[in-house]
C-alpha cells in the first residue's frame, strides 16, 4: 500500500475527504474547538452521542459519523485520546495506528487528520506530529516481501493523508516533523523487513548486499570484510561461531561522516548479526526455533539507524559494525569446551555454543576500540533471560556511563520503545571466570542477561558504552498499536532520536 502524507493550509472542513479524523480528550469534549464546530454544522449529533455515552473520549474509542453533505468530508471519525494528564507521544502513536488501521479496513482513500492532542500545547506540536505520522505509517505496515509466495499480489491501494488544523505559524515545523517521521518509520520498516525475512533469504551474504544497496542509496561509506580478511584481523571469536556453517561470515561496516570538522569523533553502533541461531552443537529445542531467523535484529536496527541518520543529514559521525554469521552445528563447528582467541588477544572458553552473540560482539567491540569509536552502543538479541526479567514490555539497557544511559532513556521515553537500566556490578563478573581461559561465555543460570553484558564489558574496557539487549522486544506476538505481529523494528526510532539530539556533549 502506498501512503502519501502532506499538510494543507485549507481548512479540513472545506476539503473533500472520505473521512476526517478528529480527536478528543476524555472529560474535555466541549472544550475542543473543532469538535464543537463540526457538532454545530452536523446539527448537534455529537451532543446527542455524548449524552448517550457513545462518545466519551476514552482512550482508543472510535466513532464513525456520516455527514450527509453538511460539510465537505463525507464522514468524521472521532477518536478518544483518554485523559489529558496521561497523554504522551506514545499514546498518540498507538491511537494513530489504531485509527488508521480502522480506516484501511473501511477502504477509504482520502483522509484528513488533526495532530492528536496538540490543541492545548503549542510547543509539543512537533513531537506530537512526529508520533502521529510514525503511528500511521507503522500501523499500516505488514510484511509483504515474500518472493517465495506465488500469490503475493502487491497492495496497489493508495492512502492520501492530509494533516491540517494546526496552529498556522507552525507550518514549517509540521513539514519538518513529517519529513523526520517518514524517515524514522521507513527505517523501522526496513529493519522489520530484514528481521521478518526467512533465514535462507537473509544470509550474511544477503545482509551484506542489503547494506551495500543502502550505502549506495543514502551515500554511506561501505566496506565488508570477508573470511580471509577476518583471519588477517584475527577475529577468532566470530570465526569460531561461523565454523559450523557453509555460509560465509561477513563483517560489514558502514560509515557516515556528517560532522567532518571533528573527523576523530565517531559514534560506534554495533549490531548482532546472527542470521540464524540454531544454538550450534549446544542445539536449541525444535519448538519455536524458527524465531531465530530474527537473531540479526540488532544488526537490522543498526543498519536502518545509520541509513536514517544519513538521510536526515544529522551533523554527527557514525560508524556501524555488523558481525554477521549463522550459528549451525556442522561437522567443523566449535564444540563446548573449545577455546577461542578474540581480536584483542583475550582467550574465551566456549562453555555453550548457544551463547554465540557475545562471541561475535567481542570481536566487533575490540575492533571498535582499535578504531577508537566512542561512545559505543551495541544492540543485540542477546539473551532469553532479558525476557524473563522484563517481559515483552521493555528491552534491557546496560551502561558504564550515566550520561549516555540517561540520554538513551530520555530518547526512548519519547519514542515509546521502552528500556530499563540493569546493573553492571563487579560482583557479577565472577560468574564468567574460566579455569582454562581468560573468560568463559556463560555465567550460569542466575542473572543471565547481566553476566552476558558483563562479558561484553570485559571487551569494552573504559570506552563509554551502552548495551541494549532487545531479545525481549524484537518480535511482537500480536498486532497492537504501532506493532504488527512479527518484527517490531525496535529500537531504531530511539537510536535516531538520540543521534539527532547532537547538541549534547557525548558526541562532540
Ligand atoms: N539468540 C539467543 C537469545 C534469544 C532468545 C533471542 C530468545 C531471542 C529470543 C542467544 O544467542 C542465546 O541463545 N542465548 C542463550 C544464552 C545461554 C546459552 C547462556 C539463552 O538465552 O538461552
Ligand atoms: Mn544462541
Ligand atoms: Zn543468538
């Protein structure tokens, strides 16, 4: 489906539309100017519906009313925003998504909408416009790239959406917000598509191809190391994981220099790129193993984020590093008990071949340190344990830097991609001690996400660093708000938001 989103200075009530979306806060119905104006023109139908308690303004309530040519729009969809006190940009994007999905089911084509919740607050208009647009684009998403599906008819339907009724002096702000939100939601969708793709159609080689195409499209510097170059660089941990598969591993790098005045200040983004995780010799149970085609969710997020940062032309330097491989139990696979040597010379006892994410990240982090990238942010579907701790509501955030952690949390609060900071106390390091090597790759049953993060920490050293364990949130089990069943594209919008607030000291 094609979606066009534009502004218009013409009043929405005087625009020919299949449907006009207006929204109201609970208990504030009569205070909304547009709601009252439409009510007058429709001879008081809203008043009746309010009296009958069919329109209350409660969160997510949808009421469709026909206008019988009394105004230009053929219909009005009244959307409830819930209480004004609990209204946030996250609520706004969820409601926008639910409303536009309803519109899609009805097959309407030309839609007008207000910026939900913006009436009372002038300054929030930009943020609320971003969440409106992101909500609509993400809410309409479904995974369509099934080259293997013979009846894969493309949805040729076009939805034209006009955003109007904002405070007039803000037209430029609104246009900037629309542009920003289109880029961030397209980036989230790009990440979702990569994750939803079956593993035989998203091998390390194909992920590399996608990265190269993106690099050409948005002008990124691109370089990928193949196996022989990894051997030269001594990426023993990544190579160790790749040994059980016939697919060649790739170490993909993308670079965007948006701030050439400070060429040495480069933020590092590292994404776990396991294109399929069978567990290796420590093989996983069969049930739900197919979900492990998405074990490159971190890589997808990193690739999509750096692409969007380039499209937005943000004044910042960013480099993305993506170690990509399959984790399979082939005849030459790494075995439990084997010892690998990472790029930085540290030796690792592989107690469990299913703890492969931290192995490939160890080499990528060591390489980032060689390049002196700072701060470093790694994104990884690292542990099932993070879902035990936080459920599917939030990802885990680990950081050795309070400022970086604070900036990430602030960004995530505006996108709704929740993250919760977890501890990195020294006491947890003991669980990773090995008797035969410098460190081992599992820390036992307790605090599984924390010991995984502590493992990464050993390779990070003193560099400012944050680790996002997204295993709890990279997939959604159901369609709800801005999420469709399947990949969520988290935390792409948060990373873009963080990097676009480059007025803080972290990045310069
Ligand atoms: N890719 C998995 C983690 C995962 C689990 C991601 C569920 C998404 C959903 C990771 O490589 C893994 O297998 N981790 C092990 C670690 C253990 C062997 C120490 C785990 O979580 O069980
Ligand atoms: Mn694993
Ligand atoms: Zn994995």
